[in-house]
């Protein structure tokens, strides 16, 4: 029996609603497989926890998490309770940085039965690999002076090591997909970091002669995500550019509520973390209509990470079978509850042969 120890952090808002649903799905997958078992340990770290303790997680929080096989996160943030920069840096980004989760992966594809806002989405199926540890989201900078003389400086940090590992990860993924990698750049406007990014991309590309490549400026690339997303396979991007592109990817799928993500540790020292793209959605908390698909698709990425790709594909196929039947939540035009959608995915898992 393969046992996976999972640290579950539901977090804020609808995270507390969709994480238990996705856990139910993983337990159903476990029963279906027969040779894998998930053991979940739940941690209550959230904005509500911050109000009680003055911190998003305890001082030894990372120590508590470091020996788990993976981390399953729901949502972080409720600006009505805690400023976003406090909640994110106190929990999500803290885990990403300290556990060296240097790669972020976010897929976007047409889900059967989910209406894309695009007139003709042409069955797009793309994957964004985002450098997750530095770039524009570095913590180097500061503020000086006051009043009209106040100045804020934010330094972007790009290392050859960080760029290369993100690019190599993208090229390796492209080998098992359609064999194409697109680099997101802005070297015509950002005159130091982006030409450096382009140079490294050219160098790494030479190591993968069988993979086709192209480079697109981020503004044009964002537009192409809307006008011709079907032309893309794997896109590699800096921290900020990848963040923006993946929200566009979620939007063209039809709802940010269906989009998954993985934060990958490459060196094996610490667990990777899996989270949906969506936030805590405070406007629908407690209504029972939160879309569980983003969290459940994230569970599929967790399965892939642990070598259970066949199970992962079976789960994604089951999700698409359910969406194709119109069994979806109100955010994508349905009338079903969070639990009803989850129940149907579990029923489909058990009915459809692998």
C-alpha cells in the first residue's frame, strides 16, 4: 500500500468548503485504485487564525509541514479581516519560498460542457510554467521619505539558475505534449532582465533540438491567449508574467473557479503544494455554491506529481464527463451545489472504467 501523508490547509472563505470535497474525491480515488491511501492532517491557518494569534501560521508552522508528502491548500486571503499582503506573505508565499517551490504550473484547456467566453475556443489545451521564486516578486526594495517626496523602490531579481530550471522544466513537459515551448518576454521595454531572460532561453533551447520554440512579448501574448489560444502548448514565464497569463487562461476556460495550480519543489527536500487559482470568494461563503472543480483538478495534479498519472487522467476525464452533462455550479451557468457536483464526480469515477 502506497501511503501519502497530506497536509490540508483549507484557509479562508470557500477554501473551507471545497477542500473537504476534494479530499472526498481523493479518498474515492484511493478506494478505486486499491493500492494507494491518503492520510490528511488539517491545519486551521487562515485570516481568522491571524485575528486570534497575530500571525497567519505558528512560528513552527513550517517545521510542522516539512515531513508531509504534499500540501493541499484551499484559499488564502480575506481583506475584510487582514490586508492581502499580510495574509499572502504570512502563509502562501512563506510556504512557497521556504520550501523552495521554485516552479508553478497551471494548465488551461477547454472543459467539455463549460462555456468559454471565446466565440470559438478551438479546443485549446495549454500549460503555463511560471518561475515561482524570484523575478518581479522579490522582496528587495523599500520606501523612503514622506508626502510628495515619498519614494517606493521594488527590485526585480533574475538569476541564471532560477531562469534555467524553469525553462528546463517547461521543455521537459513539452516532450510529453505537443513539443512546443513559448517564452514570455518584454525585452523591448524592460532592458536588463528580459534580454537576459531571452539569452538564457536561446541557450536552453539548444539543449532540446526536437522542441519547437518561439518568443512573444507579454502584451501580445496576453492578446493571443484570447484570439488564438489553440496555438500554444507550453509557455514559460517569469513570476509576474506567469501570474497574469494564468488568470487569462482561467478566464478563457469560463471561470477562475475551475483552474488548478501546483507549486513544485524540485530538490526533494520539502513537499510541493497544490492549490486552485481562485481566491476565497467572500461574496459566496456559506451558500454552498462554490465551484469545487478547481480544487478537484488540483487533486489531479497532486496525483500526477506522485506518479499516479493514469489515476490523474481518469479523474480529469470524470470531471469532464460531469461538466458535459451540465452538472455544474452557478458560476459556470449551472444550478447545482458544491456537494452535488462533487458527488457526481465521485459517482462517475466509480462508473467509468480506467
